[in-house]
């Protein structure tokens, strides 16, 4: 919560310890019960006309613009296509554990719609998939295993930041892919993950969405040695003939990814779009306390592609 708003609440209530009390001194279960009672009482004060008025002003609750049936059809084709590349589909919950996006990543919690019952509205399925995979590994005691785990999903996301861009909305559908494994030397996991993801993305974009050729760009990030990108670039060029992969010489700053961030570009109706993004992250290392853990994520604008076809962008 911004400090200015916290001070305003303190002045209004006359209790300058209220935020600290709710955030840290009150046990989690008690805080949750208190807030549940607060919202229960607030909803009891609402009338039906007031409910409608609030609905009309709330950007988070409006229906999507895009053709729903076509979106569902393309979502199903996407999952089947990715499954053919070895990515096991999972239907994620519309809620995720509170802190899923901000605790192990660099996302500000204010960009997420926090909820009660120790939850938040899902804002990034790759974070939720990382949490699920870590839970499974911990349960099965596979944190040292060399198994390569691959999952995919097509998920509705909700994000709190406001975009004043045509076609962009607070909730939208993204296609997500993740690979989990451990370091076995010579960047073996990293090479396989990049190859798997780039092959799958190229196939789904060209086959399901008819985008034409997909162009990949690698961007260097901190956390890996200088010869990392040349090594994976050589691997991709030697093993995936015809795949266009280049390296951005001036990628700009980004602390979200480790070693490599990638972008995937397409040209549709003579318009250039950056349609996919991803890279290596250290979330599984943090959650399992194991420096050998490796995790690669990718997401592409599935609904954005739908809107392109419908002329909504």
C-alpha cells in the first residue's frame, strides 16, 4: 500500500498503528477472519442499484471483447499442439497462493489483485506452475532428480496495472509453457529447454494461428557466464535448421530473468508484433533451496492473436 494512502487512513481513523497491526501483528488466520467479516458487512449495506452502478465502473469485471467460441476453439487446438511437443496440459486455478508473483519474482504486489483466504487472483500462470512443480518435487523427494518436467496451460490472467492501449484489458488469455529440471553440466537443461520451447511456439503459432515465420531474439541477462549465449545459440543453429534466432546487442535492463530472456516476433497483415516472451528464472531454486534447480518459462498472447484476426487491434 502506498505510504500516502496509509497515512490518510491513519489520520481518518485516528489509529496510526492500524496498518502495522493488520499486516504483521495480527495472526494470519485472525486477519483473514476479520477482513471476511468487514466485507460481509460492506456487502450487506449494498442495494441492487448500487451494485449495478459499481459494476458499470469496475474495469476488472467487464466481459472480454473477443469472440468467445473462437477463443475456446483456438485454446483447445493450442493445448493439443503443445501436448504433441511433450508439454503436459494443466488447468490451473483462477486463484493462486498469496505472494505467488511477488515473493520469488520482482513483481510489485500492487500489480496483483490480492484476495482473502490467503489467495490472490492469478496474474501469471508460470508462477503458479512453478509453485505446483516445486510442491510435487518436494512431496516426491525429486529435488535432485534429472527428470525434465514440461507443462503447459491456457489461462485467463488478471493484472491490476492499467494499459491505455487499444485492445488491452485487465483480464486476458495467455498460452503458457514451462520446463523444470536440474543442472547436469554443459548447459544441457538450458539448451533442451530453449529448443523445446522454440519448436513448440513456432509450431503452435504457424499451425494454429497461421502467423507465418516466427523470429526469436535472445537477450543477455545476469547470472550466467559470458559464453552462455554463444553456446546455446550454436546449439539452436546446429539442431534446428531454418529456425531464425538472433541476439539483441543492446537488450536494455531486466532483472526478472536470469542468463537469457527471449522475445518472439511475428508479422501479421504487414504489422509487427512481439507475440511471446520468456526466459530462465530462479523461482524453483528459491523455493526448493537448491542452486541446481533450473526453470524456463514462456508465454504468448493467445487472445491478442484472436483480436488480431477480428480486427480489434
